[in-house]
C-alpha cells in the first residue's frame, strides 16, 4: 500500500540544485608522509588496503584511499584520565586547539564550521557507592560542511577533534571529499519526493491503523562513507519522522531521498559511481 503521511507545510525548495563532481583522490606514499610530518609523525607508510597507514610510538595516521578523508590518533594519550584533573577541559582552549589541528590538516574542500562541542566522559564503578563516578576526559569539537548554502549530509561529510584535559589533541578525523561544481539541474518538487518516499518498501507492511508523521524535510548533498568511491555529491532531501504501529508505539527514522533525477544513460556515459548509493531510500 501507499501509506498516508502527516506532514507539516512542504518546504519551498529551489527549482535547480547544484551538482558537484568528486575529484578522485591521488594519495601516494610521499603525500601521506608529508601530511604525517605536519604532526611530527615520521615512519614508514604502509598500504593497508582501504587506508594508507603511518605510525610510530606516539601517533598513528590513517588516510582513506577512496576519499580525501583521514584519521589521526595520539597513541600516548590516556583515555582513562588517570592522573588528570577531574574538572572538564577548558572549552575555549579546546576550540583553539581544534582550530589549530584543522588548519594543520588543511582545507581542500568545503570549509568546515563548528557544529557542536560535546563531552567525552568516563564512568567508573566505585566500591561502596550506588552511583558511578563520572569524569569528563575530553571535549569533542564537531564540524560540519556546506556548499552553496546546502549542508553536506551523510557519514562521509564531518570532522571532529577531541581535546584532552591537558589541552592537547587526543584524536581527530576529517571525512570529506574535494569537489568541483559542474552544473545545475532541475530539482524534484518536494511533494513528488514525498510521494516517492511513501511508495518505498519501508511502508509496504503498514496497515491503515499505522501512523507516519514527517517532522522535517531539508535539502542537502549526500556524501557516502569515506571508505567508498563516489563520483558526485547527490542532492537529497533529508526526511525525519516517526512511525507508530500497534506493536511499536514510536519508531524514529532519518532517510535520504534523491532531490534530482539522473538518467541511467547519463550515468553510464559519464562513468559515474554511487549516483544511487545504498543510503538512498528512493
């Protein structure tokens, strides 16, 4: 069946949306070694399949071969917080450290903006006490990306720097892709997007007593996981909502639905990959 959905006023989206082609990463051992040197990391660069890996006794750098993504870890950082103050790290110092780390990583794509600052906490069971002992061992400075005022969404478009109580980086990652705008194309109207979403298998088994409530629909550019090859950032609507059935009073969901159409003949001619990634519901 095609389920009926409760939805607030549909968004008035643009008639055209930008299309960004992903520039193929050109990592090699020399480039990875130069990147590692920015963090005083010297060591042999090894091909580990999905990653290039460089490490020594105190640091490890992993560079994703399929994208322009990386992860950096301080191996000598004590994630258990032993010997450190039980006070939370200073927020302003954490932000300053995170900005310095992001500059060292470099900007080769959309500019990152601070999205939130969250606490990295540790809980310990203490003998004789009913409540766990809580200690904040770090602050996580979270970044998001945007292009043409459209947020980049999905698992392949975010960054984070974790700063310890000593004010130094504990861990950092950047999931991103270098891109170039190649064209604009017609946007699928929001009501048609919702119609396509309602016709998916996700709702096929729902009966007439089930309820679907759409809480938001926002445009974005979808980026797949950093371990996967991607040719274009797919314009999508990010649809959030809840499903209510007799067996499940509330199920929250987030789904991506394509906001532009791409013909199979065009995809084959341009040899694009991941134009319809598994993350797309429709």
